[in-house]
């Protein structure tokens, strides 16, 4: 029984890891890393800084997903984030959730 429980826990952990890798892959495929990095400043803010900024905001996921799709300026300085209109609403939401998980 202990082996079954251990196997079940390992499968859940592996599944969660695959989801995280899939979200990172979407970050790469969506070209987010051209301007952002997880823990280094590039043209845009570090994604960990974004996660920290919105850590206590209950509406952050939806707001960040909209911001990803529509772009904007002024939140992190004068640099403009171009709209990412090619993303589906679902993928923008996945990216927002992933970014917010990096805190």
C-alpha cells in the first residue's frame, strides 16, 4: 500500500512538473523571453518582480492576462510592452498564472 501511495504522489508531482514545463514552453513560444527574463532585467521587468508586485492582488491573474494581450506602458517605467494579440485568451491566462507562480 505504501508503494502505491508513493507512486501516486510521484505521478502527481511529475504531472505538475510537466504542466510547469508546458507553461515555460508557452513563454518561450510566445517570444516573451525576447524582452523578459525570469530573474534578470532585460528590456522589460524580471518576471519574478512582476510576480512579487502582484502577489497580494486577487485580481492579478485576469488583469495580467489582459495586459499581456493589450500591451501598455507606465507600470514599469516608460518602456512600452507591445500587444501580444496573437495569443488566445486562454494562453494569455496560462502565461499570467505561470508568471504569478514565480514569486
